[in-house]
């Protein structure tokens, strides 16, 4: 399956899409979130993390690089690599320890970790469009293809 393109009209639609994405991922895998500052990457992450059942605050990990969430037995790691000067910094922080089979890893600014990060299941490229956001979802694994198929089916209901 190839990727899909979606339009989200506003912030509540972005949060709602994040919750739909949470449902299809089952809280496992790796998602790259690409787009300019203000494109909605953290808003989408907030919707996804809340969609998995987190009830507290979801803040951008811009200064901490990673924000971990434990939701029952589920682990979610939300990374923001914007301030990373060199991908090798990820090795020093033990990045590979986060890639557990039962975890979901969300990466904002994944290009800053090039050469160190594993291939994602899904890349979501976000951009401002007509007062809302355009999303291009590109699968990179069978898991990502299944997610896109489920989201495309949801979109046609």
C-alpha cells in the first residue's frame, strides 16, 4: 500500500486524529513526525498519547529530548530531537534502550537523528494548508501499511 494524504481542519481535528492513530497502532511501533515549527507535531502526539489512556499533561520534550509515559503496561516515548547538535548524542543517552518491542516511539525532527534511529513504521509529514494541516502518511513496514489501511478505511466511513 502506498501512503495516504489527509486534511485536518484545526487543532481539535489534529488531536482527534492522534487518538485514531493510537487506536490503530495498538501502542506499539515507531512513528516519525516531520514538519516545520508549528506544523502540529506535538499536538498530534498529545492526541495519540491521550488516545492510549494518558490523563495527565503531555508537554513537548524540546528541552528534555525524551518524555516517557507509562500507561498501564504500555510504554510510550515521545522524542523531540530539534535541539540535537549531533546524532551521536542519541547514543550517549542510550537511545537503543527505548526501542522495546512493546513500546511506541514518537520522534519529532527525526532527521536530526539520521544514521542512529531505526527505520520507522510510519512517517507523517505535516504542513500548514488552508487554515488547517495537511498530513502525508508514508508507511515503511508491514505494520505501517496496516495502520495506513485502517486509517484510510476510517476516512471513508
